[in-house]
């Protein structure tokens, strides 16, 4: 990639970041926009196996966490992380958004949750 093309691409990405930032201060960007961008990316990666993972989560209820995690990873198509929530970022409630978001984030597998 030549320098001019690289500069144009970087300028374009920063203009998108400014648009996404909206009313947030630039200092808040890293604490708010980046985590949501990561959550959305993880959700997209998990989308093809989401229904299978949720079914497996309920099928393995009551088993030890390590055993259940093994089944969940298998249902996730071998990915090293999964989310067992029936919620998505799109389906978060308008009235209890904070509680739904916490429930959604806590339903990620241990390693993904730590990120």
C-alpha cells in the first residue's frame, strides 16, 4: 500500500470514528465506542452458530462448567469463545437496557468475557 492510499484510508477511518463518536467526548471514545465495536464484531463471528449454542446451553444445564464449556465450544463450531444469551445487541430492551446488556456480556465464555 502506498503512502498516499494509506493516508486516505486512515483519514476515512478517522472520519467514521468521529461520526460514530457523536455526542461523546474524544476522551470517552476508547471507553465506550471501542468496547461496543468489539462486542458487535464478536456477535457477528458467533452469528452462524448462535442458535446451536443456545440450544446446547439449555441441554447441558446442571453439568459442571468445564464440561458444559466443552459442549458449547463444539456447538460454536470449534471457536474458542461463545455466547449463550438469547439476547443480541439488536434485541436489548428499551426499558432495561443496562440489565440486558450486563446479562448479554456475562453470557460470553470466560475468556471472551475477560476481554
